[in-house]
C-alpha cells in the first residue's frame, strides 16, 4: 500500500510540471481586450496603397469615344502556349511595368514617368493629365499592382508569402490567411518589418491584446511587409529540451507504467 502511494505521488510530481509548462495565462490569449469602450473615428480616410520601387504594374488607357487613340498606350505581349512540347498559339497579355529604384516607369509615348510614392489614384491622375493633350475627351487610366504580397512567419499555423489581389490587407486579415497564431505565439509582441520607398527598413512592435492596434498607422500592411510572430517562453523551453532529456522522460514514463502494472497484478 505504501509503495502504491509513493508511485502515485511521484507520478503527480512528474506530470504536473509538464502540464503547467504547456499552459498560458488566459489574459495573454484574447485579441482586442477592452475594446467595448473603444471608439474609432469614422472620418478616417480609406487606405490606399502607395507605389514602391520594384512594384510590377499594369497601366491601361481607354477612351470610349475614340478607342483607336488609346491603342499606342496599351502594349500587348504575346505569351506562347505549348502542348506536347509544341507551341500551338499565342495569347496577348497586357504589358507590365516595373518601377525602378528611383520610382520611375517607362511608358509608351510619354517615356519616363515618376510615380514612386504615389497612390494608385494619384498615379492615374498624373498619367491622365499627361495624356490629356492627345485626346479630345478625358481618357480613362487604370493602374493595378500585380505583385502586391506580404509574408507571415513565426508562430502561425501556415507561414508563407501571400499575394493580395485587392491591394489592401490589414493585420488581422494577414494572420487569418496564415491560419492565425498558434498557442505559442506572443500576441503582445508581433514584429512588423517594413521597407519604405527610400530603402529604409524599420521594425515595429504591435500588441494584438490592446484595442488601440486598430488605430495604429501600421494596421494596414504595405506590399512586401513581413510579419514575424515571436514564440513565447513555453515554446522556447520546449525547443531547449535535448534528445537525452526526452529519453529520460520516456524511460521514467515507462518505469511508472510498469510499476502501475505490477500494482494491478499484485492486488
């Protein structure tokens, strides 16, 4: 009976620290704590992405009254389609424009245009003004970003690089695409790595537990932003467990199982 009591006590002493190490304070888990009292200004301007160096753009010019006038500005590139290693046809696609390090693109007829740092609407307005002398009616200009992407790494379910089709994504949408944080991710220590159009990099710490993150200037992500989810101490301790320590835990667990079996058989 005394031996059985000792076995139970040692079992609790071994199992309890393991269970406790895997637990995390509930206060650190929920997002936007205290958001019931938060009031967000409704007059804040809608987010509009700005054009950065190395952005890949499509620029389409149209004129419903005289479509032929817009043709010189809409270059098409033929892309071959192969079947059984044989090219069978070619499909035209829109010319893509790469923004250089100085924020410029080379556009048909107009030549070099500086659009780096502008929003899409500002770039459309600039190109429209430059085209106006060549059109009787005001032309329609549409600028789209082809390679708008963000990266999410660290303690998330599905880390990776994600392409954003509508050129607008906020912090929580990015985390949702990555499958949300794991239980080991630090909600109060999200690192945002950003590079501006001058090549200057910055690292910003965001706290998802606080509701004021919704009003942060970093709430909306820019193209090429990187989110790094820092692991908590529990994950760090788990990673530090060596192979020998794991073997010791396995051996002790096996001995406890054998001891319990002996107790059952000797009843």
